[in-house]
C-alpha cells in the first residue's frame, strides 16, 4: 500500500484511468465483434453500413490514448479488407 499522500492520489488516478481505458477498449472490441459476425453471417450490406461507425470508435479509442495509433490502423485495415473481400 502507498505510504505518501501523493502516492495514494496517483493510485486513485491510475484506477480511474484504468477503468476508462477498459471501458473504451471493451466498446471497441464489441463493435468489431459485431461487424465480424455480420460478415460471417453473409449480411454484406449491414456490415458495410456498420463499418464507418466501427472505424470511428477505433479512432476515438486511439485519440483517448487507450491503444496505439498503429494498432488502430491495423484493426481498421483488417476490417476494411474483410468487408471489401466479402462485398465482391
């Protein structure tokens, strides 16, 4: 346990930030899973409609600093390839 007031405060701040990051990451992953399910189910039109919203959430997660920008780019690239491959 932290002994100094500053260490106690830092621990408190870290816990709050951890919960925010966890929430953001969870939101992003759930959206990605939903998009992948649509693609697997063969619902190409719905998957194409979901894509901009999913990319927006990935960008938001990057902006908040929860994930690295290259990780966000990788997620977006893979999703775009997945949706475009199944549209043809």
